């Protein structure tokens, strides 16, 4: 068998081709990494805006969303997480059951806001009302209602982070193309 070798300007063409391929591979890897970083930033920005639009969620909620880029095993991964462990309740929705009742602070009871009934400073006593009306917990000090009881509450889905991730994933090709063409 006869081998044919190509030379370009005195250098073997195979080695020249191989160096060119490695340079292109480095550019491709850098563009993929850059596109992943762009996608993670977009997920965080859109997700934070979605959380803010979901209702009365403060800074802790909007800044707690993170999209982290990691690399290993020849793969680049974008992991989306939130600092607040019960975040999925507002992403998926949930029904929360009391044991036997949930005690929810009344909106006008400012001293009860943000406190569980068991942590309320001062004694509380229960008042059962007519059928169909929720029982109340009243303060022993001022005899004013502070909490009402419910067997369960239905928390609807308020966030749309999964849809945002899918949408950004659909835009990943354009992000990569902008990176590989040097337009970012």
C-alpha cells in the first residue's frame, strides 16, 4: 500500500489541519461556555422579574433565585435553585393542611403579622363561631381577634420558572451563534 502525504509551504498539511481544528474546538468550547453564562444570567433576570410580579414577595425572594453554570465530564450544566427551601410551593402550587387547623393572622392584627399563633406574645383563647364560620383566636389582653383557623389552604402556582428555563433553552442556539461570531 502506498501512502500519500500533503505538504503546504514545506509543512505537513495534516499537522496544520490538526492545529486548525484544535483552535476551532477551543473557540467552540469558549462560545458554549459563554452561551451558558448568558443563559444563566437571562434565567436569573427573567425569574426574578416573574417572582416580583407574583405578588407581595420581597427582596429575599427575588434575589434568592440562582442559575449556576458548572462543567464536568465533557458537559456544561446550568442548575437553577432558590435559597428559600419552600420555593417549590409557589412554583408548583400546593394544598397545606392544618393539624387540625392552620392559624392565619388577620390582616388588621398588626401585632400578629409574621408570627405563628404559638409564638404570639401573650395568651390567646379560642372562640368557636356559628356553623360555616372560621374559629378565631383572641388576645386575652385586649380581647381582639388575632388569628382565624382553616383546615387547609390552597396555594396556587404563582411563579413560572420552569417555563422561563424552557424559553431560555430555546434561545440558547442564538446565544451560541452570537458568541461564536464574536457579536457578544
